[in-house]
C-alpha cells in the first residue's frame, strides 16, 4: 500500500537546489535513505515532516495533500519525527518530555501516561524514565528522541540519522525496533551507515545531488556490488558506490541541461 | 511666555513658584485651569511639586503607610483559615505578589519554568500513579509563593491558570531575568535612589518585555524543540499563541504591579501600558508571519523605542525623565490614545486570524 507519493518535488535553500524534481512512491515498511552529504536526505525528511515547504511539486502523505492546512494537521497527528539535531529541554525528565510531545501531538490525556511508559520502554530507557534528560549520555538522549517520535504510534515515522551516537550493541537493538515498527508503519530512516540499511531496511532509496539515483531493495543494491574487486567492504557498500557511479555517469548531460 | 498672553504655557519659574506656594492666587488659578488640558505643563508642574521637600516627604509617608497596610493584609491572608483565603487570595493586592516575586531567588523561578506540562491534560501522571509503579519522589517544583497563592483556589478557578502551563517553555531564563530586571529594577531604583522617574522608565520599557518574550519563546532560533513541535498538530500559530499567553500572563501583572508601587511623578497611570503592550505583542506576532519571530520582534520593539525616545531627544527643556514622561503621556494618556492602541490590537488580532496558516512554516524567515 502506498503511503507516500511525491511528484516533481523540488526544494530550495535560498538559491541552492536541495531536491530537484523527485518522484517517489513509498509504502509500509522500513525505507533506508542513503546518499553522500548534501544529497538532500534531510531536505526530503523535513518536507515529509511538514516542517519545510517545497518550492514545487506535490506531496501526498497518508492520502492527504500537505499543501493545505487541514491536510497538514491531519498528517501531523499521525507523524513521528526525530530531527537530525534533536533539540530538547535538559531540565525535563524523560517522562515529562515524552508526555509533553504526546500533548503536542494531541494524544488523548487518558492514554498518555501508558503511551509514554510504553514508548520509553521500547527504546530501553524504562529504568531512567524519571531522570532529567540533561543527566543522560548522548546515546540515551538519542533514544529519548526516538521515544518522543513513537509515542503516538505513528503511521509515518521519520528518523534523520537515528543511529548517530549509538554504540554497536544499541544499534543492533535499534534495528530490531525498526523492523518491529516497519511491520505496520511507513518508516523512513536517513543514514550514512550502509550496514544499517542492509540489516534493517526493506527498501532503499539512494539520493545524489537532489535526485533519486537508485531505488530498490537492499538485495538489489548488493547485486550491483557483486564484483568483489570494486572498492567497498561488503556487497551493499560496493553496490552503493556502483549505483552512484552509474547515476553520475549516465544522466549528467541531461541534468546540466535542465539546470 | 508671559502670564497675560492668550496662549501660554507654565514656565519653569512659574511652576517652581506654584509648587512652593509663592505664586499669586490669580496666577495659580490660571495655572490650574491650564493644566486641565495641557499634558506637557502638567508634567512640568507635577515634577516641580514633587521636588519640593514638603510634598516629597508627604508622598513618601503616604506610600510607606500604604505599603505597611498592604503587608498587614498579606500576613492576614496567609494566616487566615482556608475558607477565608479564597476571596482574600483572589483580591490580594498585586503589591504582595510583586514583593514575593522580588524576594524569590532567580534559580527558583527558572526551576519553575521546567515544571511538567503534563498535569493539565494528564492529571494521572502526577496525582494518581498507575498501580504497580512506585512513583519517584519529586521535589515541589512550582515556586512556593505561587503554590501558596494557588492552593486555596478551587479547581475550576485553577483550570485557566494550568492551561497556560503547556506554554511554559516560553518562560525562559533569559526572558525571566529581563522581566525581573525591568520590574524589580524600577522598584529598586525608586527605593534605593529615590529616583523620581522610575515609573516613567518602567512604562517606557514595559511594552518591550512581552515583545521580547515572543522572540525568545518560539521559532527555530529560540526553541530547541521547535523542529519537533513544528511537526505536530499543535505547531505553528497555536504554539506561538500558547507561549505568548504565558508570557503575557506573567509580565502584565508583574510589571503593572511594579508600576503601582512607584510614585507617579508625572508619568501616566501604572496600567496605561497594558493596551500598548498587548498591541505591540500582537503586532510582533502578525509581523512574524511575514518575516519570522526574530525580525518581527526587533522591528516592533525598535519601533516603540523610536516612537518614545526620538521625540524626547528632540524636545526642548526639562530633565530627560520629565520629557520622557511628557512623551509617554502623549502616547498613553487619554481615551483617544488608548482607543488607538485598542484598535491597533484588534487589527493585529484580525490579521493573525486571517493568516493563521502562514505560521506552519516559520523557518528561515
């Protein structure tokens, strides 16, 4: 089932083009968003989070057009979002902070205390629920960010670099959580760690210079990197490099003409 | 400027003679008649009168006895039985609250800004822990004075106050410090230095405080949680309004109360800044829809300062505070001025309502 449909999505930051006519359709499952720095991963996630406004194109999320205020608010109720730079109030306890976000998301008051405890337990912070966020380590703060994103059991979960700051063991647990969430929701994870994608994602979208360079399954990407002599540590990494090379070689002339 | 000219104003010399009683009766009557419709002269004469030793002493005495009486009432309020305290707290003089605020340590107030926002919607979180979970002991986090003030109030009365708590991240440390600097600073200037223009200064700065509160409360530059809040259904204008309401709920009573503690000395009434303060705050909000919170508040605050200070710098004669008081009187005193502020506030509110969806994307504005 398609939950996100992007048509000709263009995003500009002042004069620079961050996304250049992206067409994309995504459904339930865990989608990895890969690409070099500046490829437009964060721009795409921020548009999907309804925080950034596209310069052109149509964005349809969960059947709603987010160009209108009504559609935007309807989508925001069903959204979970962990920004790349997760801002928080250090003097809040984990419980209060997650409950505050639940309140912002208009979760019914009667359900909030249980939802908060469940979300905090799912990210493995149950024993620190009454600690102030300012006293937690970087990885724990990151998990608080994940807890606030999932507190409303979102249908669309957007995670921008969620594994940054997690240690290897936590990353393994986190991938398990991703797979669990992706069973019922559309989860979009931006990352520069190729192994995250290989381990947890059902689909992968590779962005380069504001355009979709490759869209497929992690298996498909690995198949592109079948040549063991190409640079890269494992098949997915080699596939990543190969897909980027192919994209940059083929449509380069056409892209210049468009600009 | 002679006494028998058709249009004349009270000269500084005449004001001084009027103040010490040496002006002949017929001239004094002329002065009094003239003061009824000339704000500038009223300011000048008022400050001349206040400057005389006798009047100054009398005013000080009156203020002192008034404060003693207020303090007495406040003590009665805290010792009276609960049933009596409801009306007493509701009618408690502002002076009491302002003094309480002045004596509360800053850390306490900043701490108060981090009280959980949950309670209003989720009383269960704090009042009735779920079975099977031992609630962690929590320190009392509202500032004690406020707790004492609120406790005797029945629940229905409390609700509107608690509704403001989701807006509490607005009450940032920096802004609270600014608020206390203006409010408490003006009172301290008056008490310690006997500086006569304290209320004038307070009224000139007071409208800037809620405007600054708006700048510091919401938007990508001010709120660490902005990015997350903006992606929720409460983001945009609703969050901005909730936080502005919190800012106004704290600053309006505190600064008006501080104004009431200060001698008038030619300045307009202590409540005269309320409508302008509201109008400027709404103007900042309305502008924010076009240029973002930071620029909007800078423009509005700068505009107010320019309107008040520029004519003062250009105006001839009198001390700086006297001229400032005169200019403030022109901006704030009288039905036409207040009516204009009310109209401006209404116009800005209408603009806000019409452009409510513009606040969904405040970034990079």
